[in-house]
């Protein structure tokens, strides 16, 4: 068999991620960035990715460490490299996976930042409705918190995704997988109020079905959503590092605190694996402790 060159390997791997794994453009870019670290390193050794051994990969990890790349980023790169070699093994371009015994750097368990209900209320209340984008921004924040959306899911919402009379929206998540998510009455109210303003916008061709628009009549970028939230958090006096994903974490945490089923939360968040959702069971320990102290009959006896 003629050994394919590196460029054709990368092209074939890209097609695999896109067509067979159905990954988003952002995910594919992340995997290919990880792969580029390996290919650049192998290029200095004049070595083909098809002729790599465990020792070569361990040497790469050492070089990443020496470059000052943090353990979490190193682990991300190792994960991307393992994905590439699983693909090569699947295509029978290699007989043995050199990453099988490759260990990722140890990283500490980091819980995601989340907001209290009061902090969410303060951020939303900080929006100046007298400003031309005020009602749009309030509808955006209420939708983020009501539905636990990823920022890319929010910016990609279409009119045709709204089933407001039924109390649901259709969301297209990672890998173009669709799910129906309940939306709260207050979020529906804010969206309907925003639509009155949206009708006054001159919408650019191709964006007619996009729900949340910029003042130029085009879709909002993820950076713009991030800026809106950061500005509102600063006005509200919130000192935490707040981002669109903070609203998603807060949504899941508050549902769990309220007694929601973990499987239901998994479906609403669009997590493929329950293990991803289980991180939120670590977030509500203080809440659970306070609830037990408050309501357990033996604790009441000491009051």
C-alpha cells in the first residue's frame, strides 16, 4: 500500500470529523489545532505520523510543558491526538495505536462558576430598557437562563425554532443534533416584547429567519453576547467572572437544587453522556447541607 502524504491524511481526517462524526466547525478546528501541534513536532524530527511510537508522544508532552503550556491545555492536545490515531486505526493505516498507553497530564477538578438566583435577577434588572437594544438584551438573557443554551445555540435561533404557544423552542446543538427545550413564560413575554422592536429593523438578506439581530440586521456574534453579559454584570456589581456559559451552568445548578431529575437536565442541556451532567451534583453541596440543617427533624430539636 502506498503511504499517503501528510496533507492527504489531514484532509481525510477533516472529512471524517465533518461527515462521520458530524462535529461543528468550531470542534473540527479545535481537533485540527491539536493535530497541528503533533505534526509540527514530528516535522522537526523528519518523522511521519504513521511511524510514531509512544516515546515520541511522551517527548512531545515534555516539550509542551517546557513551552509553558498549562496541564489543562496539554490534556486537550493529547485528547485531540488520540482522536487522530483512533481514526488511523479505524482506516487500517496503522496496526497499533501509539496513544493507547499515553497518559494525559493530571489536572485539578475545576467546578464551573455559577450565579445565585439573586445575581441573575440583578444582572437582568441592570438592563436599560430605554436603550434601543435594551429589550433585545433582556430577551437574550431571559432565554439563556430559561433554556440553558450554549451561546452558539442562542445566536443560531430561528423564528421557525419557536413554538411559544406550546412553551418550547427547538435547539440545534453540537453535531447538528436537535432537541426541544421548555421555555419559561417570562422568557416568552420578553421575546414577544422584543419582536415589536425587531419589526422596525431593516433585516439583511439571508437573516430574515434569525431571531436575535444586531442593529445592522444581521445575526449576533458570540463575542457580542459575551460583551452584553459582561457589561450587565459590571453594572450589577457582580464580581464573578461571568460569561454566557455561566448562565448555562446556573440554569443546571438551580434546576438540580430545585429537585429536577438529572436525566431531565441532561436532555435539556443536550449532553450526550450523563457523566457530563453529573458535574452539577458537585455544585449543590452547600445548598444540600443548608437544606438538611434547616429541615432535618434532629437539627430542629437543637433550635
